[in-house]
């Protein structure tokens, strides 16, 4: 396990809920190596969203150690966390979260803008990414002119545009029909074959099964499932 | 990054056209009224100052009432006044009324003024036809006169110069016509409406005609107006000696000090009006703040997304500040154009020269940018501090 890109040790997250403390994550351990395709499977309320937020550096753990690309997360201020998100994490959301007034191309360029790339470089990179997800014909379309599957492809192109360490997908097929969902899963496999590390959060057993490794989360506790699915 | 923020801000303003326009309207009105007020006030006062410049500047009017023992000033004292440094000349100023007669037509109670050549030397614009007095005219036996336009129009049809006019029973040769509208505000203030008939004769003739034995009023002309104050001090010294330091024996009216007073009043007035107009800018600023707050809550989700994609708090803050500044600068620019337009029309209506004030424009633009920074600051800060998790979840 020398090529660990992510390691969590005894991660605990507690929230104050109406004066009462509630522990959402109760000591989670997780290591992910480069090139893995891993599904975090759990029902709603299991703490998987909280886990995703912590993995994605949107939130920091109450206690425990989280190391992402040799950086211990939790000591940084907002600005540094933003930079880590930009460089290490590629978010893919259930509801795509595209900017509705911007073209597909501009949406893919968005993280590159914050990364300080030049306009030329951005366009070149975004075009390349959209080609990769099979949307070369629709670069100048706005999200409302695209189907759900196409919108998710734009979102995936956006997520990989900065070449992040981890692709973090939250129910990526949740808003899509089965057939489109399967196409998106196929795209994930292609990306994984190219060497990208993917962490997918889902409640759907069938979707989870398509990952190479499944961890189950239930009531704040993470459990490795035996057997590797290919 | 800055260019991108600018572009994103512009897109957002464009996408909410109506709302942006209404928000910017507050700034438009504020800036337009500041510019219009300042331009018009400055135009009015500079045209007033211009009238002063015609005659008022460089002239010190002295009323030497004298004492019971000694009334008026003597020729020797006038010579003393003339020899003060920076003084080009002194003209006695005698006035009264008398009858004039031309071809059997008699006009009673016509204003008769007595002046000397210095008066006309320093009021070149006054004579519209013919000439003013010369030193030769000042001998007591020289019976020449200068009539005003009203006398010319009433008593002479056509050429008056070279003709004779009977003033107080004695014939005077008409050598010049002087303008009715002695344009200076000073003269209007001291002599009233100048459309009545008036004639001017050498002051010595006027003294004997009007039966006055003393010169109680003189006008001192100064070359260098920056020396006015020291000239006034010298006049005071001479008159104090002449009247034995008696109080209230004379009164000196200095146009320059009146001018200074008016300038002070003008700048006070400008400041006051600009201050009032600034209130509307303040209201406009609050409008901007309101729109930015609405914009932040509307775009909570977008802000959350941007943060998740790696936008730093500072970058988010900058975008919203730029949007606020852009909005108020846009309002400011429209305001400048409208303000200039309004003041241009106003200047035409009240018949003064239109001179756009650079100060006013700079104030308007500077003010609107400041409004953007000040009132965009709080909403932008709020946006930058949004928690991305909550923001992404919001609908």
C-alpha cells in the first residue's frame, strides 16, 4: 500500500443538533490507493454524505486523521482548503450542478478559471475534456439544451478538467434513467481504466456492484465488503 | 481571474436587465443631480463674477462724508490718493439732478454725473460711440458732455455727437455716448436702474452746476488687484489724517472684498447643494446593497458549487464586489451624461455659459465607485462566507 492517495484513521464527526450532540461518523478507517474504483454504499442517514463532505474537503473531521495526497486535512484555512479541493478533488453531483446560463464549454472551464489558467489554455483543456466524454458536438449548448445524461457528461468533463487526484461522485446516476445511468457507469469505467481514482457514493446496490471495491457504511460505521468485483 | 470576474459580473447584470436598471437608477439620479447642481451654480456665479470683472475689479469706491468742520476731500487730498502705490488714478464722483434742454424740449430731474478722464480711461467699454473725457476737458471752461443711450434716443434721432445739449441752462458739446447698461453689478447696486436719462460732464462743471462745494465721493482705480488691501489701508491713512480720525467720516467700498465674499458664498452654496444631492446617492447605494443581497441569496447554490470547485473566499468576494462597482459605475456613467444634459439645458434656459465642471464629473464618478465598494462590501463578504455544503443543498 505504498501508493495510498487517501487515508483515514478513526474519523469521528459530531454535530450539534438542538443542543444535543449526535455522532454521525463513529471512527471511520479507509485507505484508497491510486487507480481504485470504490463505491461507498449506504442508505440515507448512514453518514455517507458526511463522509463524502470530509473526503471532498468541504468539511473537516471532529477528530481522527485524514491524509489526502500527503496533506493532513484539518489544519488549513478556507482559502487553502479551496485550493486543495481545486487540485485534488473532482466533484460529480447527483443533480449535475451546472451553471444554467453558461455553455457546456464555459461550465467545464469553471474550475480552470479559479486555477488561474489562461483563457487559451482553458479553452483547449475544456475542449479536450468534452471530446473525452463524447460531447464534442455540443460544446456550445447550454445545460437546458442537453439531456440529463449529456449534462452529467459535462459535469464529469468539468470534474476531470483539473486532473484531480480523486473523482468524488455523489449518486452520479441518481437522477438518470437506467439506460443513461449505465452509459455514465461505462464512462466511469473508461476513466478508471485510464488510471483515474474514483470514489462513488451511492445507496444503490446495483450501481455499487459495478465498482471494483465496495465499502458499506451503516450508522456511521464503515465496513469493508469482501470480494472484488470487476 | 479579474477579467473573468468582470465578465461574470457583466453577464449577471445583463441577465437581470430590468432589476439592474432600477437598482442603478438611484445612482443615476444622485450623480445627475450632483453634476447638474454644481455646473449650474458655478455657471451662474461665474457669470456674476464676469459682470464684476467688467467694472468692479480694481475699483475702490470711497464715500468721504467728512466732519462738520471739513466736508468732502480737497484736490490736494485727491492728489495724495492718486500717488498711492498701485493706484492708476482717482476720479471724483459728483452726482445730482438738473434740467436738460434740446430744441425747446425740456427734461427736468435728469441725473447729472461729474467725472474726470481717469474714470473713462478705466472704463473703456462704457463709451459706445465718440470718446470719453481727456485731461484737456478738465479745465473749468470746457463744456463737453457724454450722454447715455436713452438721452440719445429720446432727444436726438440719429447723430448726437457734435451737437449741443443745454444742461442747467448752459450749452454743452456732446463728445460721446455711454452705454445705458453700465453692466457692472456694482453700478447697479449703487445707482439703480440705468434706463433713465443721464448725462456726464467734467466734475468741476458738475460741482458749480449742482451747487456743491465739496467732492464727497471718489473712485480709486488700482492696477494690481492683489494690492487692493494695501491700497485700502493707505486710503484709510490719508482720510484719517484729513478728517482728524473722526469715526464714520468716510466709508470705503472695496469690490474685491465683496467678490471674495461672494466666492465664499458660492462655494458654500455648491457644497450645500452637493451635500443634498449626495443623500440621493446614499439612497442609491442602499438600493445596490439590497440588490446584491438578493443576488447572493438567489445564487447561494451557484456560490456553493463554485466553492466546491475550488473558488477561494476572496475570489467569490471579488466577483460580488466587482458586480456592485460595475453596477454603480454604470449608473454613475449614465448619471454623468444626464447631469451634463440637464445642466446644458438649464444653462441655455437661464442664459449663462455652459461650462462642464471637471470637479463635478470626477466627484460623480468617484462617488458612485465608492458607493459600489461600500455597499457591495457586506453582501460580497456574506457570499464569501457561505458554507459550501449548506449552499449546495439549498434550493
